């Protein structure tokens, strides 16, 4: 049985770029917003606005497959070790960003730009991984730079808190029961209560879809191999369909069925990359190599965008042209994000990952 998926870092990289494009540029200047170049760039990034859903499906797939694999090991699945591994991977970078957003950023904003701190976010909720619910409550992004992206990390931590418990209650092949139940609850509950896309139950549509593909890959591997053996044109079509549905289908009355279909298409794309051996993203080394830094990239990138934007337009008084907003600023922000994330990984995260592996009885490919 396979214990390592070679293409997942590439998928992480592409997902991050989708998130980065969504945040990379913005302007309040009418002349820039109405600029044809800006409009084209804005339309282009909408086509790739699927980064967070892919991260969710990928997390559901990886964590579920890893738990099933570990359950088959001689020492069986350890819920204590599972939580220790998640803490070592998630908490250090998360709390660095939280500390920056609530403590460092207000000081810098006041000293450098002379602007007051008007934070509406609740730091207690962020510390306890409830930032998604806090952002829903205040119905806006927090003032502190870097706090915004933490909502999805909170959702994943909530998922990690309960998911291994279900494996203990429904071991091995019975694990399909909680997967289908939670999937059904999330799909039916979300529209009834008109849940925000940041709500945990809404996001469970993606997470349980990933878990479903993990279950099928583990216990019905032959079936998955047959599915991914289909002509790779269907993989390409599915990716295009994901982008199309996201852009044009979200206001449809079948909104949540479309969301579920998107989740399943993403899950199919993941197992296609894992098991088909075709259209191998690992053949593009740059994309593959960046993948190991994507957790840091995801959490640090909005901070880096803030620094670049403030330095360019507020301190150096660079002209806010469409070219500077859409190209120069984002390129510099991406470069800074890579530098910060690589430094964070090499100095801190890599050491914690080695420590994390000591608490795993199966090869942990969820880095």
C-alpha cells in the first residue's frame, strides 16, 4: 500500500498561488479600478479562486489516509501522538502570526503610518482557534495584518480535534460511516441556516470529501486506479470545471450542491495526481520544491503584502499606477513571502517536523 504521495507539494504550491492572487493587489483609486489592465487581471484571478477549498480537501484526504495507515501499523493509531504532531506542525507559525497581528502590527501602524489601532477581532477566539467564527460574527476582516488567513487554520484545527475520535469509534472499514454522516450533515445544514463559507460545517463539505477519497484510496485502491486510468483529458476538464463553477455557479440556487461537486472534483484531481502517473506535476521541480514552504507562505503572505504596499506607496510615495499595483507590488510581495517562509522553515519548522516524525508510526506525508 502506498505511503507517500509525490505530487502533493505541487498541488499545495498551485493552491497557494490561487490564494496569493486573491490577495495580491487591490486599489481604491477609481482610475486604477477602471483601468482595462486592472480589470483583466482582476478577472484572471477570479478563475483561480480555489486555493482554500483545495487546501481543505487535501487536508481531509491526507489526515484521513494517514490515520487509516497508522491504524494498520503494529502499534495501532495513537490519538495522543496525532495531537502532538498537529501541535508541532500548526501552532508555532500560527502563534507567530497571531502575535504579529495583535501586538506588533498595531505598534508599527501607529509609529510608521500614524494610524490608530481599531481592532475589532477578539484575541481570545484567535488563540483558541475560533477565528473563523469571530470573523463571521464581526462580518469583516480583522484590522491586524496576518490575522485574516488564520480562519482556515482554525477550521482545520477544529476538524483535527474531532476527526481521530471518530476513527476510534468507527475503526477501519466502518470509518465510512462518520464520513458520510458528516458530509450529509454539512451539505444539508449549510443551506438551511445559510452558513458563511467560513463556518466549520460549511467547510466540512470539503474536508469530508477529501476523507471520502482517502477511504476509497485505502480500502478500494483498485477502484481508484480504474477511475484515474481514464483518459487524462477528464482531469483537465475537471480542473476547468472547478474554475467555471466557482466563478459562475456560486449565485445559483443549487449553490451547496455545486460546492459539493467542486469538492469531489478537487478530490478526483488529487487522487489523479497521486495514482495515475500522468500529467505529473512533480516534473516541474520549482513547483514541487516550493510546496514544502506553503504553510508558511499561506500565513505570512498577507503580512508581506502589507509591508511591500506600505513601503512602496506610503513611505517611498511610488506612483500608484495599474502596473505597480498589479505587477510590481505582487512580484515583490511574493519574493518577500518566499524569503520569510524559507527562513521560517529552515530555522524553525524543519526541526519541529523531525521531532514530529518521532510521534508517527506511519510515514507522515501531511507536512
